[in-house]
C-alpha cells in the first residue's frame, strides 16, 4: 500500500494499487484516475492502466521532465503486459494505450487526449491480420497520426485536416496518414516518432503542457479553479470501438442531465472511438441505438449505471466503449446537470426508498439561489413558431444576437451584448466565446458533446444537432438564412430555435421546488444547508465568487464575519480560501484581497454583467433607488429620535417603516436573482436582519459592525452598481 510514510508523493500508480486513506485520491490521481481506480475496486469492466500523478505534472511544469519518471513508466508498462498478455511496442503481440488528462476537478475537454499510442506500420499490419479487417487497422493508424500531429506536435489544425481528408477505403486512409506524416516531418524535421516509447513520452508531455493552454486557463478563471493543481495523466490499455460491427462508443448518464428524468440517457456511435462522441463532430444516436445493435450489452450498461449511481449517490456521467460485443468503462464521475435537473434529481433520490440519500442531504444540495433560478425561469410565447429544432440539451430561455465566431462572441459579450453562439460543433478552443453566451446552438453533436457538457455546467440554454441547418455566415435553415446579428431565442428545454425575442414572463410551477422548500421548513434550515445532526455543519454551499466578493465588500473580513454573511461554516470557507490562496492575504484584522484577487474579481463581475440584459438591470436599479430614498429617510429618522425603547412610539414607527420597505424590496430581490442567481441569497440576509429587529435588537437596523439591515442594504446597493456598470463615486448614498 502506498502511504505518505514512504517519504515521497507517488509519481505513478496503477488503477488497482491501493492508496492509504489519508491521501486525497482525486487530488493525486485526478478525477478520471480516481474514478477508474474506484471502478476497478468495484470489479467493473475497466481496461487496466496506471496514472502519472499531479505531483509529477507540477514537477514537470516547474523544472521539466522529472528524474526517474521514465523508469517508473517502464515498470508499469511491464505490469500492463502481465495483465493483458500484450506488450507495448511488440509488433508480434502489440499493446496500444490511450493517454488522457485528468484534473482534480472537472474541466471537460479543456486538456488533451491522445489515443492509439504505440502505433507503427508493423503494428498496423499485425492489427489487420489479427482482426481480419484492414479497414480497422488503417482507420486506427490514421486516427493516431492525425491526433499526434495536432495535439503533440501542435501542427496547424487546418493543415492536418486537409491532409487527413479521404474516402473510407483502407488504401485512402493509409494515403491520408502518409500525407500527415509528410506534413509533420516538413514542419519540424522530426515528425511523428517511429519508436512507441518516444510516442508515449511525447503524449505525456503534451498532456502536462495542456494544463497551461489558453482554453484551460480561461476555464479555470471562470470556475475559480486553483492554477497550481496540475493534471494527472491516465495511461490505459486501448479497447477499440472502431473494431467491427459489434463495436462502438458512447457517453451515458444515469439520468437525463437536462430534465432530471430517471432514465438512462446519452449518446452512442457504432464503430467509432470516444473522441467522435465528445467532440460533437458527428451525428450521434441515443442509447436506443445500442439496444437495437447489442441488446445484451445495453442491458449490462443499464445495470452498471444503476450500480454506479448508488455507489456515488448522485447522477453519474459514464464514458464507455464496446469492443467486439464486450462492454468496457473508461470514466465515471458525478455529472454536470441543468438547474432544473439538479432540483428534480435531489428530490427523486431522496424519495426513492432504495437510494442512500436523505431529505436533509437533498435540501443541502439545492441552494435557495438555484431554487429561485428554476422557479423564475421564463417561457416561450405559445403562439411562436420555431425556425428549426434540435436536441434539448440544457433547459432555459436564452435570447441574443446570432454570432458564428467565438472571438466576436467574446467581444460582444464583454461590451454588454447578449449573444447566441452558433457553431457546427464547439471545441475547447471556443471556450472564450461560450463563457458569456446567453445561448449556444450547434448543428452537430448530441447531449454528451463538448457544447452540451459546458452549457449544462454553466447553465447556458443550449440546443445541439439542429436539424437541416448549416452554419454559413449565419444559420441556413432549408432555404432560409438567419444572418449573423439577427435576434434569436433558444429554448434549451424543448430544443426549439426562434427568430426574434419570443420570451414571455411568468414563474414556472415546479413541484420539486415546492417539495425542497417544504423539507427545508420541516427541518428548520435554509435550502442549501444541512440540518443539525447530519454529516456536515449546517451551511450553504458557497461559490468562490461569493466569498471573494464578500471579502471585497467588507474591506477587511474575519472568517466569522464572512461565514455569518454567507450563511456558511467557517471550516468550509477556510478550505475554499486555502484552495485559492493566491486571491487572499491575511492581516491582523482579517482577510483582504491580493492584487491578483482584485483583478480576478473584476473579470468575474465583468463577465457577470455581460451575461445580463442591460436594460432589465437598469430598470431594476431604478426601482431600487426609489426604495433607497425611503430607507435612508427611515434610518435617519430613527437615529435622530430621542426615545428608542422597544415598543415605544418611535420604535413602532421605525419597525412599521422597515416592514413596509422590506415588503416592497422582496419582489425586487427575486427579479434581480433571475438575472444573477447568486444575488438571491440577499433575501436570506435581509430576512435575518429584519427578524433580529422584530425581536427587539435595534442595533440590527444600522450598526456597521453587524450584519444589520443597513449593512446588507449597502452591500446590495454595491452589487447593483456593479451590475449596471456604474461607479459608486457617481451615486448618492
């Protein structure tokens, strides 16, 4: 067993090699590696492999290839040979491997993957003889050459794609691979390595380097992920979804990640490799295609999905390959889901007798801001006719100008315009255009494509696989061209795309929202918190942006003040600060932001503002200013009052005035939270301050050292100033 007592942090570990319980598996092996190790322990059909750990990545990024790493990799390749009966680099009995990234936290598609590593012309011929399929061998060879040239050698994608263009015949694929080889050799003189071990080292280094790729940096910035974590690299025996007519690849969810429906859901492509599904470059079928092709494998997959969901106690996202009629699992993780699905799944799991989730845990998973986001969702005019439809990928209504270029979309978003990004498919290189989009549509791909995964993670309304639609200076739908710049509406819940703004107001009546709120009241906690006596301290889940913003608004902020303001536990906030230490500094009077923290926050607030409808934000701010005058007047009147005894005339007048303002403020907070869900937590803070005033604590009206009504009011005012792009210096207090 590997333990910290060994005096070192491991740099390579096999999937079946046990770890001491004191080691954080995900931090060391990455999410992918930890999941593969977990499934291996469960006895599920996982191809054997090993993980080059995040520790090795950090050392590589700091000072180059770590001493001794090649020897450790060689040891594990020998271990793989014993497990598979095949040897890496052996032309007579070859073993090919996949080389994939795996960060400690989910970063879907942001880093690199190289499949079929270890291919050579001699091994290609051996694969053709073994399989009886020259087409399979030629296809695998071409896939390797193309991916290695693009990912490891970093050749221009357009050049590689031009060289790779070919028909389906084996001879055409071989000719295309040869063209790629010539392009690679011409570019740097070295070309694609002939030796499998050189290929493997090049692939591992490429994955390490991809941690600092521009797309990965953008994603980490958006998600608040620590830059110092690094990525692990999984090296795994290849299984081939492109082998024959009883082979294929797919991504399955244990439940529908868009709607929360309790049915296995996903994408499947016969005779393909995993990159064909997750890249969104192919027209995909649902899991029904697997049931029709291989019913026994489909049944096994459904049973396995159920086992994993019960084991992980949550919605699971599972990558799988079928090779010659045998199921293999390549990844399992807790899946991203839409806000609607998050609420429905939490309730369904807690209500299911067999499922190991309590009502208290379901309430803790769903914060009040998420409930508000679901309950206040807009809908589409029932009389509106869609211009085209695709696969409903992430629920919600998004309205914006149509834009087909991610760079232009990013610029428009930064300048305050709502944008709907339209692409044939998205890739990690498009992430800068996706981050601020009001909606995303693609003409290819399915519910497991890159566009789908990112959209659900960021709650961006999305449609994939638009029917009879091409991206050509806009969207060509049959004979109709919707030009770039046209206003369109994306209904990610139905898969329909409309011309113009087809939104109608009105809150959604979602039964599960009422259920969660009822359970929270029954337990005596706020949604997003755990009741006393459960596994974690009662506290809501806090995003990094909320914590950084709180520290900024308070100037110098103790952990206790931050915890009180955010309704969170101090230990959880301490862990969040520790994981993002570069953003905070410690002073004798509390925490403050570093210059890097201030810059990080400015970028996040700019992105937040860009995602909002500017006219609506300014309208809500105007409503607030009217209330602001009333609130200032009542605070001044109370402070100038000579007699402040609870129950006295001045007290009664003050309390009635606060109640009146609070009643008018509450619907405004709801409306603003529909634009920026994180601001929905201010409802809890205003309610808490008012409750203290009602209980007789007059200091909770305007004390600057407490979470008084005035303190919360001031901070909410600051949030609205930021949301509208104003400056406090230009505002009246």
